[in-house]
């Protein structure tokens, strides 16, 4: 199990961000760990505390739909996990991957046989992959992420 040693980046919230986080918690009643605007994926990403994913989503995704209407933006709700491998799997959902591993040099390798899924993970000019690295680095020390 890979534990969080320290945050890879310093996280600072402005007033608008704090308002969005408060609205999220008021609507979902789920405990929020973090929130950020993902310009690459063009959506708001809410990271909830472990065990709070289903509370945040709501019955039949009701809370998620309500939040999308309130913010007038697409959203993604991800469950945080102190285990790096599990968190990477949570971040790439709803895509299913065959295997996620990390070597001694802090390089994460995501394995999947389906070329379509690989393409979605990597994105045009590796845009999605670099974005995933940036988002993971908010919580974990990671050198690089590869898809094979």
C-alpha cells in the first residue's frame, strides 16, 4: 500500500472555490476533501473522503445531476484513497483498466488491452495523460504516468 507522504503541490482556495465546496457539501451531505476546476476535461472535480462516494452521487445520480444544473458545468466526483494505485483507478473511472502499478522510480504504469480505452486515457498529444499526472500530483509524489 502506497501512503501519502506529503502533498505534491500546495493547495490554496479562493472565495469562489470555498462557496462551490460549501454548496457541494450542502446538497450532497458528503464530506469533501478537495475541489478543483479541470480546464483540460472542462469540468469541476470534487474529491470526496473515503466512503462518501455514494452519498455524494445520490440515489440514481440525483445529487450529481442537481450539481451540474447548479454549476451549469459537467462535474466528476471521485473518492479519495490513501493508496496511490486505488486512487489512480478512481480517477480514471468510468474507464476500466486491467492493471495499475508503480515502480521504484515513482513511475505509474496503467495497462489495458483495449486500444479505444488507451486512446481515451492518453488523449490527443497526451493531453489527458499529462492532466491526470497533474491531478494525481495534488496528493502524491509521482514522476510520470504511462499507458501500455
